[in-house]
């Protein structure tokens, strides 16, 4: 899924989800969330939070990543 599509999915949710909300929930900066979306940084925890926020599985949002079997 492209970074632009991820951002559109976050924005079109009934209750718009901000990258800052995801950052707060994960204990990281908003820049980290942006970097994970743009694929300039890797964080499994943040990637899973982004996928959950848009109602998708991480494998669908970040198909280029290798995901461990099962939930951590």
C-alpha cells in the first residue's frame, strides 16, 4: 500500500485518525510514524498500529516486510 493511500485511509475513517494519535499510543514521535509510512524507518510496533488504525493487516499495508508468524 502506498504512503499516500495509507494517509487517505487514516483520514477517511469516521473518526479521523491522526498520525500524532498513533505516535502517542506507541510512545514515539509523529516523525517516526511518518517515516514508517514513508518506509524510511522500520518499526514493527508502529507498522502494526498503523495497520490496525485503518482496519487492515500489516501484511497488506506493508507487503515488502517479512512478518513473524503469529502476534507478538
